[in-house]
C-alpha cells in the first residue's frame, strides 16, 4: 500500500513520487532490511556446508625434497674417504574420506534447514516492519504538515488581533495591558509555528533515514477516501491469526526447533563415527633407503574402514551439551517473548483503530461545525456585521478541526497496516494501494 509522495527538487518544480517508488527506495536503502537479506544468504550457505559434510572429502598433497646424506663407516682401518650422497625425492598422495556414519553431521543438516526457514521468516518480518516504519514516518510527516498549517492560521489570527489592539491603543480605547497581552499571544503563535516547522523538518529527516535523501512535500489525504474497517471479526480472531501467521513468532519457533537439534547434535558428539578411507601415493627417490643403493619409484594404494570412538575430551563435549541445553532454554523464552509481542501488537492496533473511529466521528462533527461557523463569519462580514478578525478566528478553528480529523484518519489507516503486519498479512502491494487515498492538491 503506498503513499503518494511529492519529490521537490531544490529550486525546481515538484516531481511526484509514488509509494511504489518509495517502497523500492526503502528496500534498497534500509540497513535493517538489507541485513535480514544478508542473514538469509548466510543461512543458505551454511545449509550447503552442512550437506557437504556428508559427501566425500578428497585432498591431494605433493612435495619435492633435496637431500644430502653422509656415511661414517665403522671399519678398522677407516676408509680414506667418507662417502656422501646428494639426491632428490618426490612424492604425491591422493586421500579420500567418505563418511559412512556421522550422526552429528546428519543432525547438522536438519538444523541448517531450520535455520534457513528461520531466516526466511525473519526477512518477511523485516520487510513488514520496514513497511510499517515507512507508513508511520510518512503519516507523521503529513501530520506535522497539518500542524504547520494550523499554526500558520493561528499566527494570522494573532497578527490581526495585535494590529487591531495596536490601533485601539493608539486611539486610547485599549489599555497597555491588553495590548501587551495581544503581543504576547502573537509571539506565542510565532513560537508554536516555528516549533511546528521544526517538527516537520525532523519528520522529513526521519523519512530520509528510510528512503534516502530526498526533498518532498507530503500530499493531502483525500476527503473521499473511506477509513479502513476491521470487519465483523472480534479481537480474538486477530489474536488467533497472529498466533499462527506472525512472521517473528514463526521465526522464534524455528529457532527453538534448531536449538533442539543443537542439543541432539552435541549429544551425538559422544557417539562413534565410521568412515571409508582410501589413499594413493607415488614416490620417486634418486637413491635407496641406505647408502649406495639404487634409486626407486614406489606406488601404493590403500582402502579401508576407520572407526573413531571418542573416549575422553577433557569434559569439553559434555560442556557443549550443557551449553546447547542453555541455548534451548533461551530460545524457549524468546519464543514466549515473541508470542507476547505479537499479541501486544494486535491489541495495540485494534484498540487504536477503535479509538480512532470514535475520534474521527467527533472530529468530523467539529470540522463541519467549524466550516459552518467560517461561512457564517464570511457572510456576516460581507453584510458588515462582523470584522476580518472574526473570519480569521473561524478559519483558525477550522484549521485545527481539520488537523484533528486528519490525525484520527491517519491513526485508523496506520492501525490497519500494523494489524496486517502483526497477523503476517502485510505486503508491499497493500501499502502501494494507499496511493488512491492521496490527492496531488497540497493546501497552503
């Protein structure tokens, strides 16, 4: 579901940025999401490493050596010259080991597959979390823009009130105290406008952290766009769905399964292993084994079974088993934490949506009342009954009512996005679909 953004280049006309483009920017720039992608690649490669442990292991080695050998003969009388030999020896060897029974390697392969599944769910969770952060940041930017507009209306009203007070004071019909009060209200309005403008810049900077450095102007939320409904399903329906489809919860379950396999793998470290081993070697030596013998070439092939029985490892393997059991306990607690967080996310989104619906109804009524008041003030001004300050005050009340109404609608839309994420239903298409909720018209 995407939000329409308006990309404003410095000193150039504004260029529209769809949320589809914003999502693509986020997924290519957000470090948390990219780290989850890298983690999935890591898990896949580790799975291949685990499978490789069941295949033949073949190594080759070769060497060449220059030798010098000198003999001292025990004879009486000793020979006039002590014989010395210089020669080269060369050898090459090919070794093959085929595991026949390594229980821990078999378990490691199952464990690696679970780790891939866990990383897959973690990537889904990271993608959904990114979409939530993107939507939250963009609506925060829209809300900050609305606050700037409401603050600007307040400044206009306070400025008009100050001008009227100044003229009244100059004519001697308004006390200095009342004039200073009007000036203080104007200064307060300017301060609140500056704070609202700063908040908007901060929200834009936060959005930059997700999609990259762009300058943009938020669009307006279309008044014709209906607020999303939750349907007739009760809260328990969404809690049950989160319990089965929440990606972070599913990742935690895979982590617990992998921790159970780790316990089995470390216990298997006490078991014997059986391998098929074979070697082929070729040795060439320019001299014999003992002095004054002829050189030789030797070729040798061997094949056999090798049984390894671990007897004692200084307590290290037992410590690994205890470590695996502790990691299993840790995974169980993390699973419970993920379950509680999933339920909390659903409840928070559900109750925020329910409160938002009530606030939207109330704010809509206030906005309609403020609109009627503004029209009445304009009509009265045309008939000479009311002054410009009355119209400005009515416009200020309308701007505040519009801000509150939009805020309630933002909260409703965000609540549905967060609820979808908690239940594992949020994807980029749902965010991109929000484009229809926005109009290109930006109110000043």
